[in-house]
């Protein structure tokens, strides 16, 4: 008899969602951890392909000629920002200068002839009067000049005698013609001789004058019969009153035409030769007043006047020569002194000024860096005027109230030039 084991009915199967729902509280933390680990690389990849290109393009976002710095970078660089302000003053600026002789009051005396110095009548430092003899020369030229003069005088005397005889003969011929004792032809011949004698006398007088001028050219008095040695030497005279600054000869020196002998100058006025930048030319004009200062008298300003503005710019220095006439009361100023000339306008006017430290030279021209939004500094070319107490006039390029970089602006210039430099291969 077989025993039949009863079949056990299988338990009913649970659904998928119910099984997972029962185990979900235990698997949920691991699931979230796995999802988080997958999201981290994804975020890194997204940042790599999206944010980095923007960051790389940030420096290029600044316009050409601008520099962008954040607040930290500006603080580390020590860059300060100052507003351009409007003031009312007389625009002026200073330029370096050298005092020179007034060439209009200076005589550089040279030898007129070939000869020897036989006497020296003045030394360096002497005050010479106009016409004073500084030295004497001996030359054969003076003997030839005197010989020509005496010959001309003798010829003039002979012609005067001939004219007197011709005049008497013409008068006698006219009288005989009236008495019918002389023919008309003979009377006309006598008159012709008188006219010819007059013309010869005129020629002789011209020769005398020519000989006198030759002597005067040599500085010799045109006496007909000079006495002593004075008439046989050539005097070297001072053509103007002044100080003997240079003496290039001594007794016995052989000279030729053009040999330098003396330099005499009237030091009552001097020239101040200044060099100014071409951008300052609008502030300079002939006839305007100026002030000259020298290190010897730091508390005194000497009045001057601009007399000449150069017509050409020095291609090496890009500067223009300015000449000022400076009165020299008491002879305080000396030639070749270094000086500073204050130039500018006469009447005060409103102007925009910025600190001197804000000016940077780029490509040979003055520029400033104007602060704009977002920490950006824009490079601007400016035209400068005069300077006073550390502030410089800006004639164009910056408006009153605009902020410019003062201290540290050189670092902005360096950053700008570094960014514009071509990349090395």
C-alpha cells in the first residue's frame, strides 16, 4: 500500500515592485552613492567644456588698448585711482636751458690781414669801450695802403693844378673870341681841355676816397701825413662796448686773414636756449614773457622774453629750440650756466589737470589709463599743457571727473605692452 505524500501548494509569488519595495530602505543609500559618483565626473566634464573656454577668453574680452585687473590684483600692484579735476590757473611749464651769449651783442674779432702781433692792449676780463684798441698788428698791407693813398693825393693835386690852368686858358680864349682875336675852333678846343681837366680831377678825387676807405677798413685814420709809428701799424679795435671774454693771441703771434683774436661781449643781456617737447608748442610764442631760474640764486626768478621759436624739430630728441632774451642786472648770470625756463600763457583760464604720475609715454606720445566699469583701464592719448605742483594740464583726451590711474600706472603700461607683444614660437 503506498503512502501518498500530499502535495504542498507553492506560496503565491510576490510582484517585482513589492519585493523591491520591501528591500528599498536597505538599498537606497547605496543607490544614491552610486548616482553621486557618476554625477561628479559628469560635472567635471561639463565644467571643462563650458567654463574653461569662457575663462580662457576672459583676457581677450578686454578691448584693444585696455587692461583688466580685479580688485585683488589692483591692490597688490598698488594702483590708485584719482579723478581728473578742473582748475583755473595760468598754464606754465618748465624746460631745461643753458645760458648763452647774446650774439647780437657779441663780437668775435679776427685778423683782417696777414702779419704779426706787435702789441697787446687788453686782457681777458677787461671792460672795453667801443673803438678801444685791443692789439696792434704789423703787416705789409698797411704800407701798400699808405702808398696808394699818398699817390692818390699827389695825383689829385696835379689834376687840381691842371684844371686851374685849363680854366684860365678857356677864359682867355673866350675873351679873345669876343675881341675877334681868336677863332671859334680854338676857343672850343680850350673849353674841351677845361672839361677834360674837370673829369680828371673827379677821377683823382675818387681814387683818394678809395685809398681812404682802404685805410679805414684796416682801422687806420686817413691822415695825409701820419706821424710816428701809429700810422704804420694796424689797430685791432673793439666794435662794441663789453667784456673781453677770450684772447687767442700774444705779442709776436703770426696771423693770417680770419685768425681769431678776441671775443668781446656785452653781458647786459644773455640768451636762454631751451629745448621743449613738440606737444608744448601751443604754449610758446615769440613775445610772451618767461621766467629764468638758476641754481646759484634758487629764490630769484629773472624776467625774460621769448624771442624765437625754432622752425624745425630736432629729429633725434623730438624737441624744439626756444630762445629767450634775459636781462642780466649786475652781471649775476653767467654764460654756460644751467637754467630752467618757465614758459606759458599770460592770463589764467580753466583747465583739466591730472597727477603727474598718471602720464605714461607709449610709442613716444603721452597717455593715461582711464578707469572704466569692471576694473578695466582704457589707454588714451592726451595732449599735455603746463605742470604745477605735481599736476599736469591735459588739453585733450580726458574730461573733468573721469578717473585715471595715478600710482602704479607704470604697471598698467607694462601689462599692456606685455599683452601686445607677439607670442614666441
